[in-house]
């Protein structure tokens, strides 16, 4: 390509191709090309746009990285109110719903229904004009929500331009599509793991994570979060008409809007109840949270005839699942000190079975959360654990208080070292300011030595605590000064166990760059961000010298991460620590800048799904290792999946892989392939 016209034409072609393949992937779940081919198209467009910034269009598929931060949300007015749904808590209430429908439509009417999974996310309305996305807002009070247009535009599965093939119904002149923004459980766990690494407050469940991600004033933060959406209906619509809800759902999918594939058309209310029971049995095996099934009268003229009450339509009901929660008593509220000095209140509970496990502790996040929920020692509380989500104290049962309950207060001094505790401006957590605090040292060493970091086998929390208490370790660098004779006389050590630990520490002296960065425990730098930094810069020296602006150029690295990395390497104590580690004999494997650390044919270009619990490492750590070798990790199994790695209790993903003929590897087979022993 030599002329500007030829370059512009090529860029137009690439944009159309990428939009089409996005439609096939997100809306139809029927991709025509593999990930490598798709990535090649996107990469070519990005390169052309970088070389020709004057030809970049506002609706380019490359622009889903965020927009300038807002000072506040503007109001978003719904031209047709977004109503709530009436709930049914048991089968009898669903049958009563149908009786009410029949009293209006006639006892002998042949009423069919659509049963749709009730997503546990955040409701949104997205406005399209002549097929182009022009606005998006939250539900709010049903009449006025918050304008989150820039944030919604970062969600990859939501099209900026509605699809029209020229063969079927074109997009209407105006369309207010309604849906639910959500986050898959695995992605939620990864996000919380990253936040825990950075000592940031954890989200209590995927719904809160999705809502918090969508309601960011800085849309680049939203862009970094793995949000998805399913659409279930419309408000305003000009230029199109539908006879049934089922027809509407199919057309939304044709226009490129994702629709939940588990929705079903049901000939009778009994079929709708059967589908409810089917989804209830699959609830924990789904990749996302659902809290019930929405049952809708299918015919839209009958919906109009039935009408609405003040807050809910008469033609739909939300049949809710039984909540996965129980009641227990708070025996105590203790305070744990993290590696960055953050103090976290934790409720110690009478053991209670919730969601298939026995729960004895539940985080209370911070003092503000304890105050908001008014949780006291001695309270009876409701505890919830949905699927694999961390236990959460929902609320106190205040009606049974005896007066003996004790109000919690954050201690003025650190429970580990007695040092001063402060709450810094613009933070919700209290922190111990003593950098020599034993709890912080223990936490930093535990993180440094853990899986996905330096991977020092045999260095558990009890041993770390012992070594710090005996003043053999005052920083992570001291690990590499330990000698066998330092350990032999300690409780629990013999000559062989001392030799094994010293050998394990010595064996960690050659980490990958990404593992070393993650091990340092830099704020906001989890394993994924560490991979991004390592792949982009290639060496520790390059990262240490990088400016904030250079760091922010990396896709997936925002302002907070850039500031944190720059601040870490600017601090004299941190620079001294890194130098001491290097002087102790640590040799960091480097990689070529801009490329993956290790690319081999076993993994390069492959789409991999992990399921179940791995014994050797977490799924996030395993994912980071295959990503570094050129693979792409996804959360759901489809015909385009190349292999599934199944740990303990793999669930439905393994079953689906077997059904589709996708190879399933055991953990042992996975580790052998990782080592190249295939």
C-alpha cells in the first residue's frame, strides 16, 4: 500500500471484518476463524492506525480501551420506564401468576411462555439510533439512571454498530435494548485475587464486581475488567414490530446483541417450571451467577393487554432460586494484618454449612463495612456463599439481640507489632505504618515464596513465622542468606528437612521476569500485569527505568498500575531490596521486548480451558504459564477449544469437552506438556 487512499481502504476493510467476526463470536457463538487469525486482523489494524492516526475512526474496534475520566455521572432518562419484576418464591406462586394471567386472557387461551435465566448482574439500557450506539444508562429508579455510555463502549461483546446482513430486518431508527451486565465467576475470582495481591478491598460477589466496574468514572478501569452482557428485551423501539418475545430475542441476536442461549420457549407453564428445575440443578456449574428464571407471556399483544402495575408488568414473573445462605453467630471479630500493612476485620463464626462447605470465617473487608452492616460480636448473622464465592456476612439479625453484643472498633495499635494504625486519606482501609512489622514481613515473604512467584517448595506460613520470630528473616533477601546450620536446631527441623529447604530456596534463583515482578508484591501488579510488563519491556532494568507515560502505553496497564510501578522503583528501600536480591545470586530470565516469554508449538495459538482444582498451582497461575507460551485461556468450552485441563471436581466443563471431542488432560499430563515431556 503506497497511497493514503489504499491505506484508508484497507483500514475500512479490516474494521468491517473485525466487526463481523465479533458478531459471529459474541452474538452467534459461531466463530468462522480462529483466535490467531482474529488477532492478526486486529494487530494489522492497530499497526495501521498507529502509523496513520489521522485515519483512526471513533468507532474502530481498537478503541475499546477507555475514554477521558468523568467528573460525575450525568442522568440517563428512560423514555419508557424500566420496571421491576414481581417475585415468586415457590411453585405455588408461579401457578397463581398463571391464574391471574388466565383471568384476563381467558381460561381456555393457549398461552405459551419464554423462560429466561435471571442474570445476577446490573441492568442497563443501551440506545441505538439508525444502528449506532449513542447512549447507555443504568436502571436507577426506573425513570432516571446514570449515563455510563463511555464504560459500556468498552465491553467487547456489546456492538457499537448493529449488524445488518441485508437479508433480514434492518435495525430500527431507534432501539433501546435492555440487558444485564455481569462477570463470570472465574473472572471474578481472578479480579479478587489481583486485588488481594494489591491489598485492595475485595468485591463480595460477581454482581458487586460488575456493578463497581461499570460505575467507574475512569472508563479505562472498566475496560480492564472482564465484563459481559446478555440482552432480554427492549424499551423504546421505532421502526420494527414483533409478535412474540421469542421472535424479539432472535432478532436481537441477529442484530449482534448477545442473548442467553439457555432461554427457552415453553408451550405451557409446566414446561416453564421444568426449565426452572433444570437450571436450578445446573446453577453451580454455570460460569456465571443466576438467581432464578424470568417467565414471560410470549405473545406481545397479550403482554400489552395484560399491562403493568405501578412497579412491575403483569405479564412476567421472576421465579427465584432458594438462596444459598445460613444463619450463624459471630464469636469474635479479629483483625488480620496483610503484607502491605492493611488491617482487615474478619468475623469468626460458629461453624455452619453454606453452599456445600463448612464456613467458620468471613471477611468484613473494612471498618466502614462493619459499621454499615452494624455487625457486632455476639450477633446472629446471615451468611451467604454462592458457588465458589468467598463467604459473606449479609446482615445482622437485630431482632434477636439481647444487649450483650459488643460493638467492634478498629484497634489504635497494630495487633502484630503494636505500631501506630492510621487511615490514610481517600482509603477505606486502616494501615500499620511500621515497615518492620512482623506480620507485614511474614506476609511479604509468604507472597514472595508462593506459587506463581518464586515457587519455593516447603516454605509454608508456619516456617516463615518461625524464621521471622527467631529474627533469621527480616526481608525476603534474607532467604538467600540462610544456611543449613541456621535451621537444624529450630523446632520441627532435622538435618534432612533443613537441607531440603535450603535446596528449594537455591532452586528459586532463576525466576522468569514475570514471576520475579509478581513476587515483589508491587501494588496493583498481579500475575497478569506482571506478564504484560515482562512481555513489553523484556528486562528488569527496562522496567525500572520506565516512565509513567511509557508504562501507560501498554494495553491493560492503566494510570494506577503505572503510578504504582514507577513509585515502587523510585523508593530507595525498594531499590535496595531488589539490588540485594540480585547480589544474592538471583538471575532473572529475560525475554525479547514485545514478544511472549516462551513460545512453543505445544501451546502457541492454542485455546485452553482450566476446570476443577489443581494441586500444583492455582488455575490463575497455570493460565499465566500457558499464556506466556503463546496460548489463550478462556472460561467456556466450545468447538474452538483446543484442550481442557481438568483438576479435581472438574464439573460440567469436562463433560462438555468430552461431548464435543475436545482433548481433556489430567494435571499430570498438563505438567508434562508444560515441561516439554510429550
